[in-house]
């Protein structure tokens, strides 16, 4: 009988289906220990918006073809990047 191969997917559904029908001990020779965390928990932050604000964000997200959450996440990353760049520039000026 041919030995099955470990799936190469990030799909939780596909992995669940695979492990429902396979045993981990069948793959002991292919497993490796991982030192760093595989699943990192994210922090959730609720942002309460007034209806007009929420509608404006929704329209902007739709125009860009992303979800509201993705759009707001991108905004936060942009703001943090600008802040880090400003700090670096300030440190450079101080070292001159």
C-alpha cells in the first residue's frame, strides 16, 4: 500500500479532513520540531464609529475591493510606518 503524503495546504478545512482519516504516528519520520510559535494570537480592538463614519469607511473599502477591516488595518499600518520614519529622521538629524 502506498504511504500517504502530508498535505501542503493552509486550508483548515482540508487539514481537518486529512487528519480525520489519518494518524499522526504514520508520519513521525516526516515531522520536525518547531521552536517558534506556529499560531500567533492577534489582539482585537473595537472601534466604535457613528453611522455616517461607518458608511464612509464601507464605501471606501468597496471602492478598493477590500473589507472594512482590511482597509482600517492598512490605515493603522500606514500611520505606524509614518511614525517610525519620523522617529528615524529625527534621530538622524540629532546625530549630525
